[in-house]
C-alpha cells in the first residue's frame, strides 16, 4: 500500500483526521527519514502535528523543547486526550514536585512516553542531562524556534544554549518550528542550531480571512467598548504592553457589562491558567493580556484581536493577530496607534547594549512604517516575511478606505536643513517649534529665532512637522539617538536626498497625534459626529445661558462636549458626567437644562439611544489627577510636579486642563505670579472675557506671539475657566 497510505492511517488512528493540511505530510516524511527539518508555518497551520505524529510512530522518545509551562500543559493534555495511556506524553519542568518528576522519569525509562516536553531551563540542569543521556531519543523538536534569534520578537537567551546541550545528550535529528520568521531570523535559527543543510518547509503567510486595520488612538477605552458591543458575544483578545494597563482595562470592560478577564505574567499561575481555561470554555468573551498570553492557544473561533498598544515588532504583531479566525471564519485585527507609543517603546530601550538597541530601533521603525503606510497592509506584511502579493488584498482598511497622499519633497528638505542648521543637537519637538516659528522659552534662550530655518515651515502646524520627522526616520534619512535624549541625526541617505530630492508622498492626515487631538475635539462642526440638529439646539441653549450668566459660552461647555452630547444623548445628570470634558462639577452646575432639552428631543424624535457608548469609568482610576490636584493645593512648582510624575510641561498642562474642564476648581495663581507680572496676566484674562472662543491660536494672534508663549496663554486660560466656570 506504500508509506502515504500508512501515514494517513496513523493520522486517522491517533488524531481522527482523514487528510493532512498543507505541507504537514512532507514535513512528517522528512522527520521520519531522519533529516533535520525547518518548519515555518503561520499560526493555525497545524505545526504541532508535524512533530506529534512522527513521535507517536517512531521508536524512542521525542524531546520537545518549549518555552512556556502553560503551553506544555496544554499540549500534553491534548495528546493524552487522543490516547488511552496518560504516560504517552509528559512535561518536565520546575512546576513538578519531586515525586511527580520521578514518575515522569520512570515512564520515560520504561518506554511508555513518546513525547517529553522540556523547558530550555530544565534542559540545562545537570541531573536532567545525565538522565536523558540514557534515553533512546527519536528526535528533538524546538518549538517557537524564533526565541533563538535576537532579531525574533520573543528572544530568550537560554534558547541559544540548546545546540551544545543537545550535542552533549546525544545526536538525533532536529525539527525547528516557528509561526513567524523573516529570512534573517530563519538563517539565525538554522545557524545557531547547526542545521543549515536542513529540509526547509515554508507555508504561505497569507491569511485571507483576516481584516487588518490601524486606527488613531483617540479615546481607546470608548473605541474598544463600542467595538465589542457591536460584536456582542464574540470571542476576542486585547493585547496591552503593561500589566497595569491589562488590569485597568479589564476593570473598565467589566464595569461596562463585558465579560472579560485579565492575563499577565505577574498573576499567580493558578489564576492565570484558570482565566485562560474560562476563555477557552467560553465562560468569558474577552481576555485582556500582555504578550505572555497566546503561544499555542488553540481556540479556533477568536473573532477579533485588538492591540491597545502598538507591538514592538511586525513579527510579534503578525503572531498575535494570527490568533484570530483560525477556523477560516471572520477575524478582525484592529491596532490603536499613536506616535507617542513608539516614543514610549524607544525609552524602554535606553541603557540596553548598543547592538540590542539597534535591533530594537529597526524593528520599531518597521512597525511605525506599517502603521503609517497608505498601501495595502497585507502587501507590507507578506513582503516583510519575504512573500510577494501581486494585487492589493481588498480586505484591509487601506484597501477599503484608501488614504489621500500629498507630495512632501519640499517639506522633507526643509526638515533636514533645520537638523543640519542646529548641528544635529535637538529633538523633533524643538525642531518643529523652530520650523513653525514659535518663540518658546528654549528657542529664546538658544537664540534660535535668528536661524534661517526659524519660521520657514509656518505654512504647517507642529503636528505636521512631527509627522515629517517620523516619515524621514522611517525612510532612513535621519536616525534618532535614543541614548542621547532622542536627538535627530542625519544619515548619508538624508544628505543624498538633499543633494538630489525625489518625489516623496506623505499620507494626508496621517499625523496621528493631530488626529488624536482632533478626535477628542470630535467634530465640533457636528459633521456626522452625532446629531447636527441637536448640536445646533445645544449651542443655542449654551448661548442663552451664557448671556444670562454673563460668561463666554465656552466656559459653560466646550464644543467637543456638545458634540459628544449630540452623539450620546445623555438624559440624566449621572449620564452627563461621563460626557467628554464634563465631569460631576459641571454636570451639577450647568447640566439641568441641557439634559432636559436632550430628553424632550429624544422623545419627540423617537431616538434609539446608544447607551453602550457612555463609557463608565472605574472609580479612583486616575491617581495621577488626584496627585496633581494635591500638589497644586500644596503650591508646588508646576515644573517639579511634571518632573515627579515623569511627563513634560505640555502634558502636565493638558492634564490640568482636563481637570478644570470637568468642573474642578484649581488655583495656580502662585505659579502664574512667578512667570507673568500682574499687567500681563490681566491682559490675557480680559482677552478671554471678551473672546468668542477659547482657541489658543486665536489668542496668540491677538495678544502677539512675540509677547507670550503657548504655555503662558494655556495657563491663564486654566485660571480663567477655573475662576469663572467652576
């Protein structure tokens, strides 16, 4: 009958399948024939079977080296469920008691055990090495082999010691398996394991059923809750970078009636595996996790994967999104992106060895480039893994809603010239201020207003210039010196571009930081953001109240708050306090007439209110805000407050604005008296009393940009709103 039929027979006998998937059969034959074998198969392609079946067929015990204890347990349970004898598969790791470890050794020695899962750390222990020297080993399988490579997304130094230890235990064929590896990572794995002559099997990286989308991160909690409510009852994973964010986001989801549980390495292993099991058993819909979750998770019907934070590498991104739609059904992959997140990840690299920093920087650039690109997401991803896709996929945001691009050759040249003019000694933010012609304190003290570049880019805003610097980084014209405060330096490629500029397309509106702010100011024009008719009625009501109280309208509620009301239709003061920029104080003080108007409007027009969109927040969520209020009460200098919580002055002012906009009274007179004399304070205060709006740009034009800085005016606006509005 021949070997093919027999293999199918074994497949049927052990796993109950009647046919192989993709290249599984060829891989298994390669292992059975005693060849070293390298397998690159995307998540859901059936990698595990490639070593499980030959291990069951061959004489001896296969040693499976695997990085995670939870993953080993899963795999062992899965193998045992196919057979009648528990001893057929075991794991040997630090979680076992002495007696349990002895039972494993006895089963292996007696020949019962066909698969022995071992953590790389356990493999290096002397007594384990001595024990394995006397075992008949069929082959070694190195699962999640990308952990070997420093260029891989989950590098583990102990993986690099596998080859010498395997040689010490005894020679047998090797099979290395991974779901993601670029050509560089693949070569690194084969070289480190001494298997450059291995048979290589690569499956396509294309997962046509996955929809890829990158969204600007504006109000992430609201964005996520709205999405989950629209996909009620479906299974999903949300990835966050920090354990703290995992805990916070899970709490917020639960408060908003979403069945969610957290998962991260800081939890005790019982709780963690309990949460994982509840997700697998569909007792909860959503798991919020750090990247510790998911290696080898075999849940076929995960319908969405959301990245709250941008991942550190495209390989990590591909592997994590690959957990969606493994059954070939719907799989929506959404990433919330903010350029600030990239800066945060860069900060984490400070202090690491130079080689590691260079690798990390390159991986981050690839990720930023993917997030900010206007071309088909699938083309970029497949190209990254060395695969060509001829036509755009039609199943990603860039294909479904193409982005407008603008020619920015001239802008790139101006940005590069500014870097050269300041002798490569400044960061992007300072350079943006130079280009837009802003006389900040730093620009005054360095006399940078005398530079040729000063004001040469005032046809655009600072957010646009920040985007130009980011795109220049991605294009390789400049690099960021992470160790040295993030100063921007020129590369040879940048000098070549200045010498001979060529067309350069920039995605319009791909200035993500600007989009964040615009999204927060959510179309005060009410262009599709909410109900235009209600928006206009709310503006009229605000005008009426402002006349009665003799206050500028923006003191009562700002436009973004009205736009949010027109979107969410709050009809009680309780609901109103969750509206953007309102809070409890303002809701009580000005809210009564607004909710009455909205309530009657909703009844008259029989409107279905999107109740799920009022995102309930978790009490005491913002310790930072409480800390800021207490520090201001103690009259601490704002510079000291910013330094103590690790943010810059601009961000601190934004935090204070949020506090004041939501109705809390704050007194910063003591700080203002230090930086502005009485007459100047009075001038700005009077300006806002007469102004039609609270725009800082308009205020600076009126008051004189040479006279006042952006911070001066923002701080005085805080005093004005706090005194008159709260």
